C-alpha cells in the first residue's frame, strides 16, 4: 500500500532550513550558529490557538507558536533550528509527523 502524501500544489512557498549547532567556549558559555541545510516546498500558516500567552504560561508553556509550517515528511528540521520563508526568520519550537507514518511534517514556529 502506498503512503499518501500531501499534494505538492498545496505547498505555496519555499522554506530554507537553518540547522543549529551549539558550541561551548572556555568559560562554559554556549552559543549557537546556523548553517543552511537546504530548502523544501512548504505551506506557512498563522498558528491559531486558544487562550492567551499568559494562559499558556500558567501551564508551563513558554514558547507560544505564531506560525505552523507544513512540509514533506523527509524534511530534516528539529527544535532549535531556524526556518526562513520570504525573508522572515522563525525559530523551530517543535517538529513532528502527525500520525507518525511519513505523510507530512508539521513544524511549530515563532518569530526569531
């Protein structure tokens, strides 16, 4: 049985994935650098959520997403990476495959 994929015509932007690398200096300070790891077709939507950021904070959720990116399941993107779409840079909060069977990936983003 073939695995269903999102029709490519639903992707309406190109996303550039910037992979994060952490380094530690002699004083123990951590810094992150970002390197382009490629592009992918994607769809970027404003993230609609119930409640206010303060309501989320009461639940221990500090990073409230502003956008959701839909992309092919094989896209290599992880929390902490960055994504650039149409000149705007976003930080990746979470990336997962809903249903877990290579249909597509959903990526929660916030402005970087």
